[in-house]
């Protein structure tokens, strides 16, 4: 197992940046998720680590060894592809044995290793079938087995669950996570699904437009997004973002309501040098506390019952829609007026010019 | 008796279980099969006629009305495979007394001829086999390599190059026979196996590059990438992954290349005379003395047809299997 270090790695296709200079250190045994919308450079980054894509500038180190210009086969890493890339002319067994044969391993040892990994993934019974005769989940397991069997220094996975049905995705997500916990192998996992990223990653690297927006644990990126992009991208729905004005008594929301600010934030906002107090106020749906004595007003635009809770869509006086979480049994007629407060500890502020978070 | 409990509620149009298929669907598929068989039979009539003529005697071959039932004879094959000498009446009388004649000599004797030796045809057939076989191996071999390169690497001027390659195919071969004839005579390639292999390889290559590029484009890059990450070099990945995946394309290209060089007539007529002469220009020359030897021509055509039939038959599985059962799912 190994740590991976990217030093000033960038990739250009012609004049277009696929990945702007990127520094990242992945610790031994860490599960890192590269998250972002399609075309943000996450897959290119993964492919550069694997060696399938050459870097334009920069260095890639695997356990301190410079592998920047090594062929993929010389890097001792395994890659799981989105569409599995199982060889359709070979049985599952031969697919799994394929990487071992490259290393010229003795036949009985290959057999033993394949049996071990097949038992681990519970695919012993399908080893003699061709990939075409397997279900999506089993194809995925075979692909994982092929990656695991070599005991590589690191695993790279490119949207490995993307080709599976929603129902299966949950199962396989749990399986991959369990495998990771058992093997404790350094893993770099690419996905565009933020729920998957939150569920699986030790740390998440959020990318957009070829640039890393934030690196942090799931909790960090959820509660303390570094900028507006991350605030919108993480969470379902994303963070509520409204234009507000900081006043001595609190933050004035569009349409009039005044939300009190904690002292900590007041000091931070004073020190941030904002002109005329204009900020973007951000808060998660769970920061919304609907009750009759609330200081803020809104109209109920829609409400969705989610089983465990109700998601209220509230319309502020200026027509802006925010999302708030309410109790499961909360009954609010559409169009009715409600009052709410915002949990002061869960409020976040962003500079409207730079779109960056104001730090407290 | 059909199992009613397991029968589907709606009529099934296609199933491997006969008891589940509706009568209408069964009739339709029978009619379709019958039409296919009839069309196939109509297509086969000329070939069958040729095969029959090959086994007819000279009078039978030209009989009016044509004979469908006849006594088979090897006269055609004897005329095709031997060179003969016309005997005088005296000699015929002597020959008829001899007891040491083989069956072929006896057939020749019916027509008052004596066999003097083998004809050139077997060697010409062998030439055809060598030249078309080797040129097919070369054009498919080079074709698959360059098709792979065009498919996977950023070749500078790729589109122009590909068009240039294709444009070779737009040239009618007959136009260049005379220049090539003159050049070949100059460099000593005239009437050589190497010369013909070179020529046919060149002509087939453009076609095979294009055909194979289509097939290789279909193979997902992830296949090779997976192999490369798993510890194989690109060349190993090519051999162990790309080639097996491209079998269908390679088989199709092989058959097309083989048929082209096997059938090629104009160049063979101009550029070969003796040592490297192939079968196509020789078959019409088996004209015999005093009348066209239809049986011999048919026998020659039959012998000429068989190798292609064998190759196509051997590769039929790959030719029919359009797409492989891929494990790569297009999301």
C-alpha cells in the first residue's frame, strides 16, 4: 500500500486546460473521492495517476517514487473502469487471472489467488461464465476481483457504480466500502454523485472547470463549503444561498426579515472588509426552524413528504425559493404564511464578488 | 401436450419452445424458411450446372436439350490435368491392344488421344494458392497494424492519409497494368511470385485498413487500458486483447482479400506467363483441339472454386457472428 502525491500536475488538450495545476497528497490507506460535474477534470486526473494519460506539467509520486513518466504497467496500480472493461472472450476466471499472468506467476499460485479473491467477493460460482452471461453486479464484482487479485499499491476507480441500476448501486457501494475497510488500500474513486462521495470518502476532492474547489472530509465540505460552487453542489438540495445585507442587529434577508448573527460571525464579517455589508448568506435546510414565534416570514410554495421528514419549499418576499426541513407530521397549507428562524451556528457567509466563503 | 399452466398469457412470437409459439408465427417462420431455401436453390443452379458439366462427356456437355441425367465421366478432368497427343488410326489400333493402360489413358483413348504428361493446370492452381494466400496474410497483417494505429494514435494528417489510402481503391486496376508491366519487366519482377504477392498486397491493403479500422474502432479503448494497467505492454495488450476481439473483422477481411487476389484476372494475364501464372487466366485456355472442351473448363472452374468455399466455410462462424457479446455496457 502506498501514498500518492501530485505536485503541480496539469493537463492541457491543445490550449484547453483539462486539469489546472493541482497539488494533492493522498495518504496511505485513504479513500479519496474525486467529485465534480462531468467535464470537470476528475477522470483526467485519475487517468494521469494511472499513467493512461500523460501529464502536461507536474510530477506524480507513488510512495515517494517518481512515476510521472512510467508506463501504466510499471506503476503497480489497479484501475476499475466505469463499464468494467471485462474481456468478453475470456471466462470470469481468466479475466481475474489476467493481471497475474502478466507478472508471470506460477499456475498453482494464480489458481490460489483467484480462489481467494473469488471467495472474498462471493463469486466462486460464476467463475466459469463469460462476462456476457453475468448480471451487472456480478460483472462489477469480477472487475473488482481483477483489480484486487494483484494486491496493487493503489486502486483507482472511475465511476464504478455508474453503469449499475439504482438498486444495485447501494449494495455495491456498501460492498466496496467494506472491501476498503478490510483491505485498507489506498483508493482514488471518481464519481459525479455527491451522495456516493459523502457516503464513501475519507476525504472528498471537489473539482469544477478543471480546478480543485475544495479538499476536505465529508463533514467539512458539507458544513463549511469553501465557495459558492461547493455550497450548491454538495447536499440534496444544495445549500440555500440568498443575498443578504449585514446590519448591526443581524443579516437582513431579501424581503425584510432580520436574522440574528452570532458574535463570532459578526466579528468575522467586520474583519472581512465587505463594502456596504452585502453578502451571500448560506444555510442548510436543517438550519431552518419553522415555528410561530419566528423572526422571518415566508410563504409555503410546496412541500414534499420524504417519509422521515418534510422538505418545505418556502418563498421569500422577493420571490426567492429556499428549502427548509420540517418535522414529518408538519402540516402547512400551500400558500399559507409561516414564520421561521435560522440556527445562528449553521449560518455561513460568502463574498458575493469572489464567491469565496468568509471564514470565522 | 402443451403445459397450460406454464403457458404465457399472450401469444409468443419467437421462442425456442415449440409449444409456446402461436400457429400464425410458426406458419410465418416456415414460409420464410421456405423462401430462403428456394432463393438459395436458384442461386445455386449455375454452380450446380457447372459441377454437372464437369462430369459430363463432350457429347453430353453440348447435348440439346441439355441433359440433366447422364452417365458421369472424368473426361473433363483428364483433359484439364493432362496434356495429350492425337493418335493416328494405326496407333489407336495398337493402343487398344495394350493392357498396361491406366484409367485416365483409357478415357483419353476413347477420343483417340494418348496422354503425354501432366498439364500446367495443377501448378497454376498451386501458384494461385501461394500468391493469394501469402498476399492475404500480408494485407491483413499490415492492415490490422495500421488500422490499429489509425484508430488509437493521433497520427498527423490522419484524415488526409485515410482518404489517400481509400483513393487507391478508386483507381481501376486495368489502367495501371501496362505501366506496372513495364516497371516489373525492368526490375525483374515479371512472372515472379514475389511480384504478384507485392501487387495483390498493395491492392488489398487499402481495403483491409478501412474495413479493419471500423472493427477496431468498435473495440473499447478501456480493454487495452485495463490490460496495460494490469501489467501488459501495449503490444501484449494488442495481441491478447485487441486481436481476439477483432476476430470477426479479421475473418471478414481475410475472406474479401482472398477472394480478390484469388479471382484477379487482368494483372495475372499481363504480368505472368509461365512460372507464376495463376489459375484465372489459364482456365479459358483449356480450349482443346477441334471444339471447346466445356467439361474441362467446368472441371477447372470447379477446382478453382473449392479453396474459396473451404476458407469461407471455416470462417463462417466469425463471419456470421456480427457483434461479440460485449461485457462493456454503453451507459
